[in-house]
C-alpha cells in the first residue's frame, strides 16, 4: 500500500476536519452514505440523476443530504457540496472485493476516477475510504490511541537499542577496530526504527487534532535519526553505489530479510556472504566529524576528500592540516573533539 497516498486520503477525514464531523453525525444517526471528493469529467461520465447544489460544505448539510439514497459529490477541497442524490454507475470491469452495493460502487468509483470515495455503512457502523487500488477502513479514536501507545513504547525500545549500537560503533571506529558486522548491525537498527516510526506516523495522521501529544513524542524520538543514518551510510557505502540505492534496498527487505544482518552489508555494496561481516572497515568520517561543532560541512568534505578515513585523519600532523587551510582553532577542535567524543561515549556506556 502506498503510505504517502494513504496519508493524503486520511488528511481529509481525520478528527477535527469538517468532513469527519459530518461523517460522525451520519454514523451516530445510523445512516449510510456514499461521498465522492472531487468532480471532473471522469466523475461526470459515471453520474446519473441527482441535483446540482454548489453550496458551502457544512457537517450539518452533508448529514441532511445523507438521508437521501444517492451519492454526494464534493469539490476537491471539501469546501463545496456540488451534487446530491446522484446515482453512480462505475464500469463493472473494475474488480471489487466488497459485498454490499454501496461499498462495491465506492470501490469501483475510486478505481475508475482516481478520486477519494467514502462509504459509510449503516449496518456495520464503519467508514471505509477508497482511491485507486487503496481500500482502508477507518478506526475509532480509542483503538488508534491504544495502537499508537504500544507503537511509541516499541519505538522507545528500538531507539535505545540503536543508541547503544551507535555508541559501540563510535568506540570501535576511533580504535580502528570496527567490522562490517558492527556497521550492518547499526544500519539494521535504523531500518527497524524507521518501520515502527512509519506505524506511529500513520497513527498521528489518522488521529488528526487528537494526535498532537503523540506527534510531539514521535518528533522527539525521531530527532536527528535521518541525518545520523545518512552520515552512516555515506561513511561506509562503496564508491560505485548511491545513497538512494542503499535506502531503497533496505526499504525493500521483507520482515524475514530484515533479520539477516548480511543484507545490510550487501545494501552498502559489499558481498552478501556472511563471511564478509568479519572484514575490518574504517569510516570516511561524516558521522563523527559532524559532531564537532566548529567544523563546517565544507571543512568536513575537504578532510574526507583528502584522507577518506577517520583512522588516517587521527594521525595527521597539525602542520599538514594547516597546509589545507584549516585554522588552528579548528585543528585543535578536531583533535580534542575526537578524543572527547570517545571518552563521552565510554562514560555513557559505563
């Protein structure tokens, strides 16, 4: 399922929106409804009957119009009610997995027109949304909050595991004893955290205004994660591979492949055999140098372009760095910063 498209669909019907208020009114009254968001030639082709309104949208109006049998058609922004009591006749060549007439029509209309279509079931008291090949049943706020609470707790545990993996990797990198296994393990933790983060984010989107506190917790846990992962990948990926290619390979791993650490070394451009994991590797330095505040991105690129290894950089004489137009203050910050970084991480681990 396309998560971005689903998030866009959910943004129309989250708690706090006028459309969701109207849908809740319909549910509470024990009514059914079929609503299309957006009107163009594709929608026009499959409509029959009904009447033209072109009036401002309000939850009360859509509730009253739902008392009629036909579909309600809104404009693309849910600001206007365009038509009401419309009979929709989508092409039967579009397959539907639904049993009820209203929901079959909604699913086919969503596929044929590419518009967001909403079906409210009076019998089952649920709201289902459709667009293209996506079908999604909305959950009630209480069940989403319960699901989100569990997801946040899981994310906190994953974040703690990732922090320990990165701390361990930092010490190994500065001791020049890091192996491909250590790097691949850290990348695996990043991907696990990203996946549970996607689940939390979908809960945030679906909760709308009810998810503000959850969103603050999510943003706090997710802080700097993307940047740290970006730097780690650039530190170790082979020269003949692009960052996006690494990310795509990681995202495409199924749940079983996610548990096999060698898949992450393979994503970086190394061999897929488990035996490669014992190979010692040295980072270019993006992640560690990025933690030294006095160094600019330009300084970091200059140092990596010259030495391409944090282990080599640790042994470079100050005079050689001065010849590269690195100031004395920055040289001091670089040398002391790497030592302090190792000491800090060791203290945090103890």
